[in-house]
């Protein structure tokens, strides 16, 4: 059954076609929140332009966002770096390894670039991409967090951004979307059952941690302190893991960009989340690393025999800060962390079917932090608010909403 465009979507699609055929600017910008049909509009634009898959370059800055594009029908989506650079490591005069990118440009067959999560792309990479002079549709969400240690290049001028605001009818009634708009307005949702989102207090979250983790999986939080504490607690008390090294099945996340390692067009980059597929032994240590196989979420293939930096892996956030200079040195080893819980900043570009968002206050970007966190989930979520905003009307209501039974800790 065909789906008709809304009036707003039709205006954006027609504008893109007019821009592609007659426009003078290289970039056409589209912004919209969850549920407004951005991917649907992008596919409709490509269809009406009559472009074939080998004429379109779907891309995103992060590997996680590129995987999301693939899930949304852009099967050949890759990272921007994978499309336009070759990569190598070279030693400088002091003997330190330095990244070296070589611009190779887009394939000559490409007639259109479709970029998702465009606001995450920094100026240098964007300017290199534009050297190709290929038209670029830059799509994203202005309400998400800005890039860390960089200013957004695309979607930075609201007067040139074509906005999608009306919720796509297939997403109407989604509590995830309703709550995302609420927190963007600076409001805190009340405790209750909203359908695909349950709002609970922090004490109820910790009291029911075992069942919540088993049912909902990933936990997104605001601060590194909370993330480290949750990862340690979940591994030890829920799964019974007490080894310093990951075991097969452990949730892990990559924290260093390595554009030289590529699997099906996805680079091994910061924010790529997945599962350890091997259990290294203590005897596997060699020069400060251990080997691990890693399978990113929603991919069938596995990065095999990765050399993982042991000193970085075993350190918590505060140790990494105290040893910041040494930890940030470029070396041939990959940097990974446990990832039963991750921060909202690290989650940008990712998408999960289910999960938990733990609301925390930060001095800046609190609204955008909460908005970005809850919109990482597609199907259902738990939204955790501070205890001081507790609105339970009765114990019976609490039990009905959660339907969770505390389980004894694993010893």
C-alpha cells in the first residue's frame, strides 16, 4: 500500500527536487524530530529524481548513525570518512603515531549525497566533502546535542533549513515522541504508564534494576560517574561477571576512531556499540593489549582479532582523566569500555529498540540532553526522573505500572 505525503512533506520533497534540478547552492538542509518521516522523504526524493543506488552516497559521520541509515533502507550507507578518505598511521619526528588522511573524493558515479545526523559533522570534513561539488542533502535534528569539541557545520543557519514538524501518522500516539517534546520544553514527565514509555523514579529504578536490565537492555545516562557505577554493578551483581577482561556476551562500546579498520563500509569508530564475541585469557596479554572479537549491534559481521588497549579498558572515568595525556596518545591499540550503560553524548547517532533513559542535570544543554536521550529508542523505553519529583498515588499503582518483581542479587 502506497503512503501519501503530508502537505509539509510534499513541500520539502518538491523543494529538494527543484533545488537539485535548478538550485545554485550545493547543500539542501532538512531538520525534524523523531516521527516526522525524514527517511521517508529522503527515499521519495531519490525516487522522484530517478537516481539508482550507485548514483547516491548515503553517509553519516559516525558508524552508529550509518548503521541506523541501513536499517532505514539506505543499504549502502557508510561513514563520511569511508566514502572520501584513505587512512594511515605514521610516526612523526618524535616517534609518536599520527593519523594521516588522504582525500580521495567520491566515486565519479555519485550524483547525490544524502547525509543523516548532519549536525554532527565538523567543518573540516564537510569542506572536504564539498570539494566533490556533488549536491548534498544534509538531514538531521536541530534539537539534539551539538558535537563535542566542535561547532556544527550543517544545519547551523535556521533560515536555510527546511523544517518537518508534523508527526508522521504511523508514529502518532507514540509516547516516546510525546515525552521528547515535553522535555524539550523544559518539563519533567509525571510518573505513570504512557504506553510505550513508563516513567518511574530513580529509587524505583534501582530497586528493580535486575528486571529492568533484563527486559530493556541499554541504559543511557547523563554523566560518566553514573555510567561507570552502573556498568560495574550490572556486570558483577546481575550477570555475575568479576573478571577484569570482557567475556563473550559482554556489552562493549568503541571509544576511539580508527578509520583504517573497516567492515562492510562501517569504520571502527567512537560510539560503535555491540557485543564481545570472544573471551580472552590472561595469557593473551602482549605489550599491554588483549585480543577481542566485536560484533556491532544490528550487523551480522564481526570485527575479528582487535587489539584492545588493556590499561584504558580497565580504568574508570576518573583514572582516565588523571592519566588523560597518556590515554589520549595515539597507538595501534583500540580503546573500548563496558557498555551496559553509556552516556547521552556517546549515544548520539545510535538507535535502540528498547532501553532506559536516566535523567540527570548538567549545567548546560539539559533540555537537549534529555531530548537526545529519550529519542534513542524506537519501540519502548523507561524514563527515570529524580526522586524529589515523586508522584505515586498509591502502592497499587506503582505495582501496576512497573509489573516488575525485585530479584535477589547474583552472588
